[in-house]
C-alpha cells in the first residue's frame, strides 16, 4: 500500500488525484500483484481498497469533492505523508539502530490512529488521558529554586 501511494502521489509530486485515475492506477497494480501471487491475492476491487483507506478507521487517504466537480478526489493525509517519507529514509540511512526506527514507526502509527478518531467523546477521552500522562511526567521532573531569581528551574546539571 505504501509503495503504491508513494508512486501515485509522491514520485510525480501530485497532491490530488481524481478517483477514476487513482482507481485505474491501483487496478493496474493489483492486476500485476495477482499475476505474481495468484488470483486469490487482493480479492477486492481497487475502488473498494481506496474507500477503505479513506475510511474513518484507517484515515490514510482523504476523499472529497472539489468545488464545481462531481468526481471525488483523493489526497494523502498528513500522517500518511509522514509515514511514507519515513519509510523512504530507511533505504537512505547506512546503519541506524533498530530500536530507534521501531520507536519512530510506532509513533507514526499512533499519530495516524489518533488523528482518525471521529467520535467526539472518544477523542476527548484520549486527549484527557494524554494530558494526565504529560502532567505525571512533568511531576517527575526535579525542580529547584534559583537563589538569584526565586524561580524554579528544571534539572540538576552542574558545570
């Protein structure tokens, strides 16, 4: 999926793609994959995959209508753009710690899932939990009062 979206949007530097054009490109891709992997691979039609990827539960694509047009258009969500850009850096780096790459991947996936929640109550609950986590992390930071200013300073580094 990521390689297709990269070739469709990023490689030609296209921001928006009409549904018909993107469906045709994905159908060509799926046809080639089915030839190599067997007819049972990727059982849905291209438009079904595009609609799935634009669904609220995934949020990888945004489907919308341009003003004055009856045809739907697709573009990448910001989280998907970040994920694809990050995947591109994997081949550019010489040696990078696996842990660092996995943490980045998990953070990007987390951002993609958090940004796609449409139920306001669920979203508010998620944000409150994140706020509580941040408050707890702040509380664990040691503070000391500066004698000169009377203000609190974080950390205990000495030079």
